[in-house]
C-alpha cells in the first residue's frame, strides 16, 4: 500500500472537519453563545482558527507546480525510481529503516505533485466552507 501523501491527508482532514461542522454547526452554535459569557476565549479560539484557515488557503494558493512544465514528469519518474529502489533495499538494510522511511515519505510528496493542481481547488473550497461554518458559530 503506498504511503498517503501530504495533500491527500490534508484534504481528508479538512473533509472530515467540514462534514462535522456541516452536520453540527446548529447544535454547537447555542453552546458557543452560552460559553462566551463564562469563557470569552472561545471567540478567540474561533477567530484564530479562521485566521489559520486563511493562512493555509494562502499557502495552498502559492503552490504552482504547473510552472514546472514537462520537467515535472521527469521528477515524478525520478521519485518513482527512488521509491522502487528503496523498497528493494529495505530488506538488505534493516538498520536503516527509519532513514529509508523518511526518504520514502519525501518521495511520496514529490510523486503527488502532478495531482496537486487537481486537489488544490478542492482543498480551497473545503477551507472556504469551514471558514463559513466557523463564522456561523460566532454570529
């Protein structure tokens, strides 16, 4: 089984959180409103989370693998070769398992770059939905 890549993990985490908020914002909102009176930091928590979501969206927006053009395909081939080589070497270098796994994780991120443009918009839409839900909790 291939290791999950960073962007798919992010998309999955955002999807789970968005789904939770979609299903529970109306239930959570009265509790948040009541908590504001005794625990005003709840508003800070929500504001900081909204701010972090905005920063995350900005960083995702900055990722532009399309500018690599045809070279991206060669980088993907290279990372696939690296992964194949390391998987084959694992049995011969058991004491280097941590190092090999670390390099494999990096190779998996590089391998995910061609699909990044595909999920980039999905991630940004998820972030927008989460921010909208969090704003509902504040109002």
